[in-house]
């Protein structure tokens, strides 16, 4: 059974770079899935921010284009999120998730990690 | 702002039936993209509740059902139970946003 675990700094300074990693265990990261990132600002709803598929193709939320990069490291069985020029608006719980196909939904989620943007 | 609109809250007594609507447009639900539903209990990660408009993953009670018609989708909970009190989100994709994913605004279900 696939499990996901986010890791990374919990505090990032304004204008800095947010970097998170999602480790994949119990299954292959090379199988035909989309590996996704979703965030949730404090007290607010879920926000889809981007994904990468097994071939390395990415799809990002348009409003984040230019600041966001999602990559995958198959040898380490992990995928990563990099968000540059962060502001307080990027403060959120960040979740990684697996999407087996557009028709199957985000079926496996990490527990989430809180990232605060503050000086 | 989300392109999928849900009512902020719905409530019902134990045993009752409640429904949550998810209203989209011709570029997302109306374009044929599937709708998925998630349940988020306080302080926890979301859990897939319904996938592909109306399918339940293994382990999800049949009290939960989903449907889709035109540019909208709905989630119904029958035989409401105290443990159903949570936030619920619909999710789909949008062709006007480069086929990126989109979530609904979220609905808080309260069991009276």
C-alpha cells in the first residue's frame, strides 16, 4: 500500500524559496500516476497547485506559473515542490498526493506539513 | 477564488439525508471532466470519498453517493451520523486553466 510523507522546513522567510519533498513508500514512483501538491491556507479551503506525471511532464496552477517547479527523483523515490519569492499568502499546510488517473481522484495523501512564511 | 462553487454549510439531524452541490461551468464539469469528492475531518488530511462522479473507493459506506449532470455535481449523505461532521470538497479539472486541477469552495456539514 502506497504511503506518502512530506518533509521540509516549517519556516521560510518572505521573498525566500519554499522547498518540500514527498517520499513514496510501498509502491513504485515510476508507475503511471500523477504526483500532486495541494495546499490549504489556515482556516481556508483546498488549493490544487501542481502535478508531475511519470514521464516528467508538469502541470501547474496558472497563477503560480513562474514561481513553481515540481520535479521527481526516481532513484530516491521522491518528488519535490519548489516555490520561489514566497509571501505570507503562501503560508499553508502543504499536502502531497497521488492521482492514478484523471478519472480516479487523489487516492493517497500525505499527512501534510505546515509551512509558515515569516521573518 | 475557486471555479467550483459549493454551499458554505449544510446541516441535518442524525438519520436524515443531506446533499451538497458543486456548481461549475462549461470549461470544467460541463466539459466532461470527472468530479471527485473528499471528506476532511478536523486536523487531518483529506480522504477520497467519491471518484469518477459516482464511484466509492473500497471502505466508503454506501451512505455516500455522488452524481453529475451538466455543469454540476452533487454529493448525498443518507442516514447522517455524528462522524460525518466534516468539511467536504468537490474536485475536477478546468480546460480554461490549462487543464489544471480545481477544488470546490468547500462545505461544512454539521450534524445537529
